[in-house]
C-alpha cells in the first residue's frame, strides 16, 4: 500500500481556503508516514494538469465550503475517473446546503430547530419582517451553503437582525434563519467500516464566557476546549451517537462525517453534518478518531486505503 500515489487537493479561492491549506499540511505530513508519494495540489485553473502529472491512485480532498465540499469537485473527479476520499456528489451537495439537509433530517425523524428561509431577491426588509413575525428576534442567521460558521450571526434584536441578514447575503443568495437555542455545543464524528457506520465518542465544545464556536474560536489555538467524552447521561450519549449515524446515513454520506448538535436541558437539536470535517491541529474530527483508537496517521491511511479499494 505504500506504493499508492496520493494527491491532496487544497486551497482554492473560497472563504475557507487558508483553513484548507492548514488542514492539508497536517494531512500530507501524516500520509508521508505510510506512503511514498504524496503531492499537494492547489485547487486552481491548473488542477487538471496537476492531477494528470501526478497520476494519483487516490485523491484526498482537504477543502471546506464550495466548490470543494458541495459536490462540484466530487463530480469533476468522477468525470476524470479518480478515486477519492469522502462523500459522493449527491451527498456532498445535500449536506452542504443547510436548507436541504434539514429537510432530510426531518424526514429521518431527527430533531431540528425551527426555521425561516429567506432569499436575497426578496430584499433585506422583507426578510427581517418574515423572521420577526415567524421566529422573533432571538435567532441565528446562516448562509445556506457556507461552512466554518462563516457569515453566521447570533441575533438579539431587530437592529442586529437587519445587519446580520445583510451581511449573510454577501455570502449566499439564500439564508437559513433558525430559532436561537442556548445550550451545550456538541459534536459527534462517525466513520464507515466494512460492517456499517461507527460513531466516535461525544465531544463537548466550550469557549470563553460570552463567546461561541465561531470561525476564530474554531481555528485559533486555545480558542476552544474539547471535552471528550462529554459529561452527559449514558442515555443522552447513546442518543447523540445514534443521531450522528442516522444523519450520516440519511444524507448518503461516505467514509466520514461529523454531526454538530446543541443540547438544551434534555432536548437534542441536530444543526448540520460536515462531510469533510476539519483536519487542523485544533480540529474536532481527529480528536474523535483518537478516542476511537485511530491516531492521525492511521486515520488518514485508513481513509486512503478505503478509497483505493473502490
């Protein structure tokens, strides 16, 4: 297996390009412990030529947000006939679109927050009026198809709602506005095996008082703490793990994913599923994998070998 040639695609021009490159550096270092040929490939106009020069046996996309995580790159790789790590075109597209994903979750019987969907074409004033009428002003504004909490704003009042919607529209045509649920931030990674899908241990994410798990707290060393296993009743832990596996399977995800939740008292709300979770030194998915028994080099090796077998 050490003869497999691996191309790690990263970068690009998305809002999360630098996070992608940071993740890729760690993945490349880890892969080189087990494979002789590991090449970094930038997602740019020369990506087709770079892949042809590399002639990889497996492509490992380390990309966050569109076009690397939304099915676009996956379709490109399938047209060219490359095996790749992670979910296929449809499940990547479904998971990346928070509005579609939530409908899939509801259909699977998973608990989600109340919502309003607004469109840029209808204008900011109309969006503010609809959200205020249907949800109130204590909400969370999210671009439909961004990751890493980019463009996400926690709202307390109508002035913030106007500003948050206006800013989020700079990232996306459609917005998901959800009721704001104050509670504990939880995440559960899952990994596919030959016999099914296994959940990792439940992780609770904590940030300093008065903050939340936004972009800065995700990717700044010391910006958050990951408590694993989370101190929860055994029944609630099992319910979170079941929900993470159900969400992964309902979306049709492949190889790996990470589900994010918020817990308010005994109620569990599924927020979203990440099909290409972060792989930086501060990322949650590698933490969960270590709790499962896979250190980082073993994790990325497992994912590559699984993709090569396809």
